[in-house]
C-alpha cells in the first residue's frame, strides 16, 4: 500500500537568473517568466492529480531562487532541520522557510549551525540519510543531521561541479525498498563503492541523462503501469536510457541549475 505524499512548493513569481553560483546559471540567458510559471503550475497540478497534497510557500521579493523549495529544509517524522546556505545570495531564504514551518504546525524546527542546503544534499531512505558534500553542504552538517534525526548518515563525495548538489546526481525512487538511481561519475571512487554496496540493484544513469538533470526527479514510490515498469516519477527530459522508462518534460527552472526535485520539498510526517 503506497501512501500519498505531502509536498511544499514556491511559485517562481520572482524567479530570475541575475547571478551565477553554479555552472548551469548564465545571467545572459533570460528567464521567460510566464512560461516558467505555467510549467510550475502544471507540475503542481500533476502532483495533485496523482492524489498528493501540495502546500505553498509564499515567494519573497529579492530572493529569486526560492522556487527551489527543496533547498530550504529537510523534514523527517515531522522534525525540521532548516538550511544554512553557502552563498549570500540565498541566505535570506532560510528564515522564510523556518517561519513557514513554524506557522504550519511543525513544532520542532531547528536552525543549523553548519552549512546544509536541505534536500539538495540530503536524500532519505528507510534506513539511511544519504548526504552529499564537496561543493555546498559542509561535512560537519552530516553529524549535525545524524544527531538531530537519530538515523545513520552516509556521506557521499561529489567531484564534478556540474553536480553540485546530491539531488542532481542521485534520486531515491522508493525510500521503503531503497530503490535508487544515480550517475556514478558524479561521485568519488570511494563513494561509488559505497553506493554499489548499499544499492547493488540501482539504476545507473549515463552522462546524457545526468547532463539533462534527469536525476533531479520526484518519485512517489508507486509502481508505474506497464509498459516499462519502474516507479511513477516526474522528471525532466533526459537521455535515451531514462527516457525509455519515464515520461518527461523540461522546465524553465533548468536555467537556475535545478529541476523537478529542486522545486519540490517533501513534508514527511
């Protein structure tokens, strides 16, 4: 029996690319804001049509990256570990996220001491909290998360700046069965060995899939109807291997270095 999910999203009302803090961002390439908003609304409506609940975080002027709602916190069992952003351009988002959680019935909301960018670098499975490091989140945030959530944290080293967050290189398809997909070349040799040991049956994404941010996906864990099998997933256009398994669209938010997962935080009660 698969449960419906509860998500948090922030409309891209103020979305712009006016600075560059990752290799995907180019201020010379303007954002078509009406198109971005239409694509965001289509994704929100898709989640709701699948039976999931979507909560809305109000955007704040001057914080164009708030559309990437997954970066603002990590929520497990109703407990909220807030974010502390690596770049000053995004620092103001953290307080807005904490305020939303406190105003919406989350009583255990913590401001972290160390840099972490929420579900950008934390991925939740039934057994572990997978934690990325190398470009944004501090390694010290891993111990902080383990103490806060009381579950073992598996540190994974990212080595390619194009995959600056864990959620650009790895996706949990089903936390209960611990079914994942990832791009091996995004990780250090030791981290690849850890992933092989933990997830021997994982779906491996090639470079074409990864460069389309095809791993920045949202899966609700429910089996996908034939043909193709796999899990029901919402994800961007990718290379031929993943495209064969998933029906996809490419959002405007790719210009900011994120896709469907980046704009979708999961509220795990």
